[in-house]
């Protein structure tokens, strides 16, 4: 046994199976079918029945809260666990299983991951642990991650369970449009965070994968009210509508311009829209009055690498600049990371009025990345550092989107 009751995770290829850990395949098949129609509030009971069918004692689902401070059990009788100070949190942060001794067997903390997005952890209890039981715990976590993802798309109960405060209407509207925090493939990953979580105004982000192409976007709407949220919501809808119709970057931005001119003629937003070919590393982007993206290569920021001449914000382009939009391009190198951010990130101030600043922002990213943190964990730590710096009282929205290119060579 290791420190603090942690025991090594067995290697499934080496550990011997316990013949008593039988799998009830007919029951498991029945439970998988049931998972399609189960109510979200009944997921805890379903997880336990699935665990029993796999020869395990029990399973408990913990989902991360909106700000990624806590792991909240779906069993309402239990208390949340801290992400930063628990074995469950270690599994969540590192996306690796953690095994502990609870005095009556062992608990396997298995990350709940849907694609590239961390949802939470699954606490699997079993009398003993061997290779087959470890594989079954992972299989159960994979199954339940897919079930949770399908249910949370329409479940107010899951949404409410993972909130720790009352959400204001502008934030509710913007978050209804946001994609998952993290998406990706074997070749690239994109992840984002947005604060204040319950009082966001005009910031938003979007990312999507279309075949081998990663599309990313960050927006900062004028103001900090419901109209600001409407602006970015219309902008996101316009961009998605154009993207799904096969539009290139200039046509996409033009579509958003026309949408805002038609529906919200007195509002605009700044933003950056990017398109990354994950096969070649070719990056194209348009910057509409926004802070320039940052390129991090070999643990340093390449100054000015993604700077570009200023162009009007989205919503003002048709009025102020009838000429064609400028599309900029570069070729990334394997391991490159690109950062998009809104000015609320660097403008955050401490009690003495000192800005968080661009240097502190980029230094944090580089140090956390050099320490081996995954992109999603880097941003979780960074946004918490920004909140701490401003004593959890952001005066402006702060949004960060980071994408990384890591091609797979045959």
C-alpha cells in the first residue's frame, strides 16, 4: 500500500482473474438497453445494477460542477468532494484511475470522460482488484459517460445538480449555446473556460470538428447585459449556420455580420475565427477587432506570430469596411498551442489595482504545460488563479480557448 491509503493500479495484462468475479451477461444486456430510457435521477441506481452485473460491489457517479471546484455525487444524500484535495479529484485532474483502500475492500476512482471532455469520476467499490475487475471498471465508466452525456443535453436536474449558485438570465442564455468545454481527436484538442460562470454577459466561445478540420471561435460582445448576451448568441448561431453550410472563413464572418445587421443593428462584438487543418497543421484565421491569438511553441510565446492588421468588429464590418476580409495563415508545428482570450483575462486586477497582465497569463500557461498538465487542466488552474487574483469578483467576463495540434504519424 502507498501513501495515504493509495494502492497501485494493477496491470490488466499481468493480473490473474478471480473466477468468482462472474459477469451476468443477460442482466448487463438488459441494463444497457434500460440506459437508453432511464430518467437522469435514476442513474445512481442504474450504475449500481451495472456494477453488480460486472461482478463489482457498487458504483457511484460524481460530476464536476460548473466551475470545476467540486465533484458532485448524483446521490443527493452524499457530500461533494473537492477537485483539488481528494483522491477522486486526482483521478479527475490527471484523467487516470486512482485506487484506495476504504477498509472494506478497495475503491477505484475512474475518470468519466466523453471523447476529450472530463465529466467527473466514477467510484467503483470491489472486494478485491485484479485485471478483469479493472477493465470492467473502465468499461463501466465509459458506458456511464456516454449515458450521462446523452441525458444532460435535456436534463434540468443534472444541470441544477452541478451548479453551486443561482444563474442569472444572460448567463443562462449564453450557456445554452455553448458547446462542451473540451473537444478533440487524436490529432488536436480544443478546450475553453468562461467566467464569471453564473453572471457572464457578452463573452462566448465555440469549437467543432468537421472531418479533419478544427473550427474555433471566441467572441466578446459589447456591454455586459442581456443585449450583450443576445449579440454573441446571434453571432454563434450565424457562425454555425454558415459553417454547416460549408462556408469558408470570409463567408462565415460575412454571414454573422448580416445576421447582426438584420436582428441587432446597434450591437457588435469582437472576435477571432480560426480553421485548423489537423492533417497538415495549416491554420487560417480572421481577427475582427480582438486581441491577437498567441502561439506557444517549445514552452515559449512567439512574439507577434499571429498578429495581424486591425479589422472592424463583427457587426460593423458591412458599414465600415466594404473591402474583402483579410484571412491570415501560418503552418503550425507538432505540439504547438494557440491561445484565444478576451480582454477580461489580462485586465483582471488585484486589491491594489495591479493587472493580471499578459506576461503573467502566458507564463502560467507555459509553466503548467511544462509540468505535464493536459490542456483542459491548464485552463482550469489558470481561470481559478485569475479568480483568486481578483478575489472571485471579476469586473468583466474572462474567456480563454486553447487548442493544440499533435499529429499522429504512421
